C-alpha cells in the first residue's frame, strides 16, 4: 500500500477491505461458537480467520456467563485485529472487552469501540457501540439516557442479531420504568429470530423479555408460556445468561401468584445453573429463595439464603476489585501500545518530512543549475528544453504529492471526491505548466543565443584585429 500513488490509496484501501471480508465470509460465520479444538492459536491459519474464531469463542464464553474466559479471548482478538489493521475488527474486540468488564471500565472500552467505528465509517458498529453504552446507563439506573442512546442505535444497526438486542434493551428499560405496555411492544419487536439455532441467545432473551412484559401486565398465562419457551431454548443451547434470567423471572412471578413451591423450584434450579457462570445470577437466585422461604414461613431457610446472598455479594465485590486491578493493568498495557504507535507515527512523519525536503532541494537545485548553465555555458536549445521539462515535471509532481494527503483529510478519504479534486487541480496546473515551460525555455534559449552572439562578436573582433595587424606588417 505504501508504494502506491497517494491518489490511488483510498481506492486500494476500499478494495482490500472488501476483498478481506469477502474471503473471510467464505471461511467463517460471525456467530458465538466455542473453539473446542483451540484452532484460534494455530498460527498456520490466516490471521483474519484466527480473529473470527477467537471473537466467536469470546462471545460464546460471554453468553455462557464465563466473563473471565471471554476477557482473555477478547484480548487475543484485539491483538489479532491490531495486527490486521482494520478498524471495525478492533471495534469488535473492544465491544467484547466491554461486555466482559465491570460498568466503569466497560464504558471506556465501548467509547473506544465507537471511536474506531466512526473512523472506519461503519454505521452498524457505531450503532452497536451506542447500544452497549446505553446498557451501562441502564445498569446505573439512568433509563432516560439509556433509551435516548438506544433510539440512536436502532437507526444505525441493520443486522438481525443487533436489532434483536437493541429492541430487547428498550423493552427492559421500559419494564424497569414501570411502563409495561411499551415494554411488551418492544419485546414483540425484538422477536425477529425465526429459529433458535440461528441465534440461541437472542431468541431466548427475546422470549424472556416477552415473559417479563406479560408478567408486568399481570397476564400470568402468557408470561408462563414465554418464560418456559425461553428456559427450554436456553437450556438446549447452553446459554446460561437468559436461562438464569428466565428462571428467576418465572420464579418471582410464581411468588407473586402465591405459588411458593414453583418459586422454590425455579430458585433452586437457577442457583444450580448459575454456580460457575458468574455471581449476579447466583445472587438473584439466592434472593428469590430467601423471599420464597420467608413467604412459606420457613425462617431458618430464609435466613440461610439471606446469608448466602450476603456471602455472594462479598464475593462479587472481591471479584470486582480483582477485575479492576486486571483492568488497570490492561489499561496500562493499552496506553503503552498507544505510546508505541505514536512514536512510530512520529518517526514516520519525520522520515516523510525529510524526504519532502530532499525532493524540494532537488527541484530547487535543478532550477538553479538551469539558470546557471544558461548564463555561463553554451548549450543546445534542445538540451535546455529537456532539462526545463524535467524540472517542471518534478515541481508539478511535488505539488501533487503535497496536496494529496490534505485532500484526503478534507474529503474524509472519499475516493470519488479526491479524484474530482485532483482532476480540477490538474486542469489548473497543466496549462500553467505549459505557459511556464514556454516562458522559461524561451528565456533560457534567448539567453543562450545572446551568449552565442556575444561569443561570435568577440571572435569576429579578434579576427579583424589579427587581420589589421597582418596588413600593417
């Protein structure tokens, strides 16, 4: 890419980008999938293929609530994405990192993902980043801010999975705000995945939110149907997060219906599933069991699960503190990477400026040389014309070289606009080039002719003087 003319680089970048993803589409599917054979570490495979295998594995770990493994794989995906140098892939890696991190660090990763998405000019990834930022605001209880970001996101996202997740988050926000009708409307909008096998997580989560919305409207029959469907699909495809959410959601509905036995059954299963898959589900399941046993009058059991919930909360805080330390270390690593990049860019800029200076010096030296030989030497008009043409062509290309990067920034690397601007500049410079060439050539030729005439006049005078001396003798 570095050896191409500057004006052609936007075309080459676009072509390489399209070819890169066309080839990748033939070798992988962008879906959450475990890499049980550890092919993501097989360095004989193409880097782009390894990236997608690693990314899919990270998402699979995240959907199974295994955030530690998701973080490790996301960091590997980030390394591969930076090696490839495609901004959307880097954004993808930061999105996974943000999902696996705590709220404070997640925002930093999501904003980085959004910045890379904007640089790449990808509305889809910008929308996904806005959706993820909205989720953090939802977790912090800022529902209006979250809904504002989700409405921006839904304008940009186009893929079925991301539309599903965005509508799911909108439904959840309205449910938490106590607006059950809006929650049901957007839960229905999220139900756009035809088969569970296409997207098990999205399918199960959509049915969970439909159940939650019907439960909020106190339509327990439909809520039961949708909760049960979510549990069946999540259990079949081993996606722990919606499974735990649906079990706890159905258990709370059973408790509200005075079906304490049903609440206990769902709470125990939720507790069994959530162990090993993150502490949040464990805490929610323990709290459901505490409330159910309290409602049943079994205070000893209620106290046991209350203590269990407190213990898990302590563990969650300890895990959060450990994650913060790991995130701080990773943040320092990212900072060092950025500093290395800046140093490399500074060195490249310095080298480029030196090369520009050498080119300018060559052009000026050649012009001075032409002026010098036109005054001190007697050379042919053809030689002067050829040298002047070389000098002017060098000057023209030097101007072109200087303006091309500026045009790229002004027109945001748009190939069509850059081409149009270069045509206009060429249309202005080429006539000027011909006029200058004619003017300088005529000037140099006329000077050369004067030198020749002066030399001829002196020769004639010397001959006449010699002739006079000979006649006098």
